[in-house]
C-alpha cells in the first residue's frame, strides 16, 4: 500500500514537471505510455529488451562462474591468493569504460567483446565476495566430511555450496544491478541493437519520449527479475535458518 | 614419518605415537602426546580417560586421520571404515536430521536408517533441522550418523559431556546397548572415570599433557551386569594407578 502511494506520488511529480516545462524536454507520463505501446505493437521494444536481457544473462553467468571458481581457489589457497591479488586489485580499480573501450579495440565491435567486457567488469566483485565466503568455510564440518569420506560431489553439494550460498546471493544481487547498467553502456558504444542502442538513438534525435519509452520498461524488467527470481532464490537457500525460535528442548 | 593403515589380518586398533607437537605461530612447539601406546582387540570398547587438555581429542584426530603431522604408527581395524561422534555434534545445519544421515551414509538402505532413528528415539525428529534440536538430541543424531556407515571403528569424543545427569545416563545406556549389540570396535574418550568404567571393556588411563598411557585396566564383566562393588574396586584401582604415575613424574611430592 505504502509502495503504491509512493509510486503514485512519483507519477504525480513527473506530471507536474511535464506541465511546468517544455514537453520536448520532459514528456508527460501519458505521452510516454503511448510511445511504449507504439513500440510494443511494432515488436521493437520486445526484441530490444530480449537482446539486452540475453547479454545480461550471458555476461552475468560468465562472471559468476569464473568469479566463484577463482574466488574459491583464492580463499582456500594462500599462494594463489598472493599471486592473483595484485591482478584483482588492478581489475577492481580499472574504470568500466576503459575495459569496454579496450575490449572493442582489441576484439572489434563484436558480441564477444561486448559480453566479455561486461563480464570482466563484474568479475572482480564476484571474486572478492566468494573469496570471503571460502575463507569463512567451517573447518569443523570439513573434518566431519573427511572422516565420513564424502565424495567430491557430496562435498560440493552438501558442504561447500550451502556455506557459500549467502555470499553467492550477495554477489548475484550486487552483480545483477551492475551488469544491467554496464550492458547499456556497451550497447551504446558498440552494438546496433538493444536498449542501450535505442537510448543512444533517442539521444541523437533528442527524442525524450523514445528514451523514456525504453528506459522505463527496462527498469521494470530489472525489478521483475529481482523480485521474481533473485529474492525467492535467496529465501529458498536460507530456509534452514528459520525455526531457530521453535527449538525443541525436550529429549 | 608416520603411518595410518588398515591392518592386514590382525583386526584390532594398534596405536603407537612417539610424539605429537602443535606449532603455534609464536613461540616454541607444544607437545600434546609423547610415547603413547594402546591396543584394542577387535569388537571391544576401549575407554580413554584423562584430565581436560591432556590430549584426548588430539589422539582421536590422529586415529581418524585428520592430522598427519606426528611421529609414530597407527594401525586401524580391517577396512578402516570410520564412524565418529565429535565433541560438538557437527551436523550440517542446512540439512534435516534424516538427510544428515543419508549424506554421510549414502549406501545405507532407507530401512536401516529408519530402524536406527527408531532405536535412538529420533523417529519424530527426522524432518527437523539441527538448530531445532537440543544438545542431547543432536548428539544422538551424530551417533546415528556414525552408526549408519557401519563403521569398523567407532570413535566417540566425550559423548556425555555438558548433558545434565539424567540425559547423560540415558545416552550412556543407549551407547552401552548399541556397542554390546553390534560388537563394533569402539574407542570412547572421556574425562570421567565412572563413565569409562560403565562403557569400556578396557580402560586406558592417560597422564597429564603430554599424554601417555599410564595404566591399562581390563574391565572383567559385561557392561550392564557389572556389580557395584566391582565398579568401585576398579575405580579405586584406577585412582591408585593415576596417583602413582603422578607421584612418579613429580619426585618430592608424594
Ligand atoms: N590446533 C591446535 N593448536 C595448538 N594447540 C592445540 C591445538 N589443539 C589442541 N591444542 C592443545 O593441545 C592440548 C591438548 O588438547 P586436546 O587434545 O583438545 O585435549 P583434550 O581433548 O584432552 O581436552 C591442549 O593444551 C590444547 O591447548
Ligand atoms: Mg577434547
């Protein structure tokens, strides 16, 4: 309810802003919704959203899988940590734009360069978070698994992943919002489709209606993924934490 | 420098540790065990008794193969399948009671696991998560898990510590019954002499740190039929042995 009121207030503020200024500078909500409808009917909206979403998924999957593997090794092995830490610090402090431009220069204006550049921007953050998780693995449980001779698969599934789950969830949450944003920049600089490309077009034409007609559905899609996928997943992996309150103290 | 291996033929536990040191980051090494020897025939329950901090958990960790940094040899019973109950239950908090057992004993048939849960009074807790259990219940789950793997050697580290008297007695009787029924070679570690006499076929009395065995005493009668006088006599005998060892190591203080 409060969320709804807050959202309505935002729309109202937008409308007032539109009335007070040039409609070419700030188009009103109705004009933008009409434009969204137009783009949706033509199919352009969905194809661009789909292209951008596919890039987000690919870059995110790449960054998370490599980040988890490298972070785990660095968290568990002192030598690997010492060797790779300077690289990690460099990558962490490299501006996203530099990575993107270098990727386009070296690999051409290709899909591989685009997705690789986004993944590389997310990678160090994933490594840092998972490394933290790997350092916090419980050695007592590890001894237990050793004595009972857990297979490598059982170790991963029942011992390591459940302990890393909160860290992976944190990396997912911060990672998705980062990847969403960088994908638009990559599209703006070197792709000929996707939401970032359309926003660039709108900017060139100074078409604020078109710009907002892509920006808003994109934000809605991000929020949708967050609430429909990420949050339920987080709840699922931490379900065992509940029930502490109904501890059974009889034997 | 050391050797932990399943025995070829002689089906018993044979431990001979020349020395075990801990190396802290600062300062000199800390000697936990020195010249410790013990042998346990197959199918028997041995009880290791010693004061807190003397090196009992260290000894179990060496036997379990969790720490290979020592001088000496350890020969495990044939096949060397281990079941262990750690001092803390060490259950996977994100798996239910029954899944904790399944994960540790993937080859155990479901019927066996159900029977085990029944026997340990855990049937109604099968679906609970470890955080919902009291320490007494969690210990029983850890015991069920150790038994589910059908171990050739069962290691119990202070299984009754920090339970109140009634719970400790219940669990002690449960353990006594299980090791009698199953004839598993078992090594129980405790700091409580009475507990050791109630559970063990053979007592190993340890010195203070660095620990070695100062006396080995065989308990004549089966666990549940041990007469009160016999138990008291054994206790006195053990205390004498400990006192003698103590006097021997500190001349001038009789
Ligand atoms: N990982 C370790 N590093 C250094 N010292 C240790 C370590 N584990 C145990 N110790 C020391 O070794 C001695 C024996 O410990 P432990 O085997 O746990 O005793 P117990 O189980 O008989 O109470 C203690 O003095 C303890 O402080
Ligand atoms: Mg101990």
